[in-house]
C-alpha cells in the first residue's frame, strides 16, 4: 500500500498579526517549510490602532525573535511601565508593584499595535518569510494525514502537516468549540493629555462604575474605563471638562494632572474561550484560543506565550510527527496551567472588582493590604504578571 503524499508545507499559519508573526519568526530557527496567509493587504492593518500592554516576559519573546531592538528604537513606539499602582475607590487597601522590587528594567511596556505590527512585518521580510497577503481563510480543517486551509479566493487549498489558526477565526475549525460569556460591560478607551509627567506609573483603579486603567504612553495616558452599557453614550458625549472632572473624582489624590481627552470610543466586553485548543492536525493560539477582559492586560501576553511554546514544541518534533495527536497533546499539556490560570485570574478579577457590592470592599481592601505587606507574596504575584505561571 502506498503512503499518503507529503503535504506542501510543514506548518501553515493562518494570520500574520502579532501572534501569528511571532510564531512564524520563532519557527524560522528550524529547517521547516512554513506557509503564512493573512487577510489584510500588505503593509496595512485590519483594525484601528490600539494600545497594547506588554509584560516583561513578552519583551523577552520579542527579543528572541529579533523584533524588540528595532521596535524600541522607533521614536515613541515603546513606553516603559516602572510602577503599577492598584487601589479601590470608596475603600481602603492598595498595592504598588515596582520594577526594582522585581529585579527587571520595567514591569511592562505600552506599545502601539500598528508600531508592533510594522516591526513584525519588517522582521518577516528580513528573515525571508513569505506571507500571502489578501488571503482570507474560509475554513481550516484536518484529517488523519493532512491539515487543509480553504481560502476565500479561487486559489487551491493550502495543505500542511500542521495548521495553526492565529487570527481569531477558530469558529471555522471543526472540532474546536468556543464558549462566550458576555460581561454586559463596555470599555471606553481614550487618550488623556497630562499637565505633569506620568513617570512611567500605570494605575488600576476599581470604582463603583467599573475598573479604570491608565497606561503611560509617550507623553499621555491611554485610558481603558469599564462602564455599564446604559451609561456609555452619555460618557462618550460629555464635553472635555465634564469627562475629565468625572475621571479625576474617581482617582481623588491618587492620580492627577488630567489636562485633555481625545480619541474616545467604546467596545463591548466578553470572555471567549476555545474549550479545546487543538483538533485533528490543527492548533489555535492567541485570540483564536482565548479573548480576555482587558482588566489585567493579560490577553495579548498569553497569546504570545502560546506562540512561543508551540514553536518550541514544533522545533523539537521530527518533521513526520508534526500535527500528530502526540505532538498536539504535548502542546496542550505545556499550556494547560498557564492558560487556565490566566483565564481564571482575569475572570476572577472582573467578578471580585467589577462590581460595587458594599460587602466586598472590606475583603478586597484586606487582600490588597496583605499582598502589599508580604514581600514573598508580592514578588510571586509580580512574577506571575510578568511571566505567566510557566517561566520562559
């Protein structure tokens, strides 16, 4: 009996956004045939620019794939976070995490999505990794022998030993079920001009109306404010003075210097999770595997760790074993603890701090006081935020 013919590629990556591009660059260290397809036109992004919060661990990944140096050298592209201040309005207790306590140059970095995408696109070109732009995947499926990526165009399907979906289209993968939890909340994002330097301090403030995150970006703050949907249109329509006064009232003396607001927009918040991250000959990573609430800034960092760990396993697997149940099982096992913990941690924060039940203020305050007062607990918490629950 003759064996099945070899697929055209070893690995097919659907989506050359930040997570998919990172995976492709990590795989460039091996002698593999890697095919990358992306729905966007070359040199463009399919979404408006947005602010990304990268952990120190994410920086290490980007350094390893040869992107960080060029990204950090671009003027205004990277803003270090040296302190994270966590507190609750109308309640006691606060936690401050500093880079010095954790022994790192910065706890994280605020980066423009477009700047990061441009740096990754340039790195793909430098490494000679071809990306087929303008090629949207309609379906991704697998059999015992091959994974098939069916494109929207009339082009022939792309076949590979292993297909990886990295663009959020996991709903098109047979065998991968997704669950969705609607938080019934909306995030307002905006740029907050300042009259005083931010000093690299990021704030997470839990208020009766929802959590507020202020991320230092260049000379201003990037605001992410969780609100009730019924109140969003009013907040977006407030004049500048009224909006800033409302924001300042929630921070009191903890943060100040708000001088202007621009680029206000809103989007709904939900938790979307792929119940299983692999199917026959297929794996999902990044937003295709999980899309989290932005309350702790963990979603993108979790996705980069997905890509790095999958690349490590692919490079450690013989070519003929790529995409097999054993190889995919290794990947699932390697990500189980970190992924489940990241999802549970973020969802738990929403449940604990995303409401104004008065009886929750005391235990929340006690918890923050204890965390701030116990160095070992504080350092462990900080390392989990920096690296996830699996050290890189």
